[in-house]
C-alpha cells in the first residue's frame, strides 16, 4: 500500500516515520530540471503499467486490460502501482525501481527563506488546480471541488504568518509557473491526464508531505504547526472518499484513456520535484 508526498511519493511504512521522496534526490534545481526534460523526451516510448491497450484484436485488448496491475481493485490502485515503481528500493523494497537519492532527505538543510519559497510555489500550483477543477470544461472534474483536500486557503494563512515576521514574500519561481503552464494545456486538451497530476499532488502531500513538513518545522521553526498540514477532519477519511470518487468517475473510461492518465505519472513526479527542490538543498 502506498502513500504520496505532494508530488513526491513514498511507501506508507516509511512515509509516516522516516520516509523519503524519489525527488529528494537532487542537490539543486538543475538536477530536477534535467530529469524533467528526460521524462518529457521519453514519453510515448516507455510504459510502466503493462501492455499497450492498442492491441491488434479485441481479445488481446481485453487480455491487456486484465493484466493491468491493480485493475481488479479499481483505477486508484492502478495509479498507486505506477507511482510505487517510481520509488527507490529503500522506500519501497518490493515495488521501487529507481536509483537511490543523491541527497537523502535527512541531509536537507534549507533556509527559512527556502521554505517560504516552497510554500509560495506550492500555493501557486494548488490555487491553479483548485480553480480549474471548479471551472473546467470537463464537467466530471467538478466532482473534485470542495473535497476537503484543498490547500490554497491554508497556505495563504502560513504565508501571511511569514509576512507578520517581516519576511519578503517572493513571487512563484519558474518551477511553479512552468508546471502551471503544462497543467493548463492538460486540463484543456486531456482532462483525464490532468487528474493524474491532481491525484499525485494532493495524495502525496497528505502523507509524506506531512513528514517533510514536520522535519522542516523542527529544523527551522522550533516545531511550529503550519496550516498547510492541517485538515478540517481526519485526512484518511477524506482520502477514502476521494478514492471512491476517482474509481467511480474512471469506471467507464476506455482502456486507452486510463493509460493516457497513468502515463502522466512520471511527469507528475518530475514537475512536483522541481517545486520540492526549494527544500532539497545541502548546507
């Protein structure tokens, strides 16, 4: 079973306690950006979820669908399986397939200003996703508004706290603005693929993201509890409700549409990794 870290993923067993994130790997944003370019270049050539749905016959297509790991449990389980393969072996010994991180999360030493920039970039992405869910042309996306997972308002409170301490609040970095530009294309042209990014970004933050938040709070802010990591009710309950919604919405998607969504997972990790690079810094 897996949980995710706001664009970064980690297995449940290690996320809540000592988890790390695939993209905690880089010592600077250049490494994240290079990974992002590689993922873009490899799209359409690598499948992480099984045989292509475009089989030569209806019978072979049906067989391919049956072979999708997790498909018997629902589409969320398919998404989870693909995400788990983007973990490192130490994060997910049974399912992880990625190389170990170059800069382990335990060695991150960002400044307070870096954490503020991370909050600003995160808010820009969350604000975009939350606005697009509400006004998307694809009416089914409207089901994912007011889920209880929304983070924009909570982040606004945290950023205001920094203002009260006389921090200069910076604008979003290219890490956030480029991700938003890509999401803008997706929500317009491929809303099913957009859902992959939404799922990974929110589910990730609810698990490993909280672990990272506790670490940053203890490292930089004497244990302050940020609103970013607080929900109005038990987040596990919210996640369960959202999983059911995703499974219901995706239940009648053709196999090729589901695969198009699953194929976005690497980009979801890579783009969110560029946002996380605000924190993945050595002393």
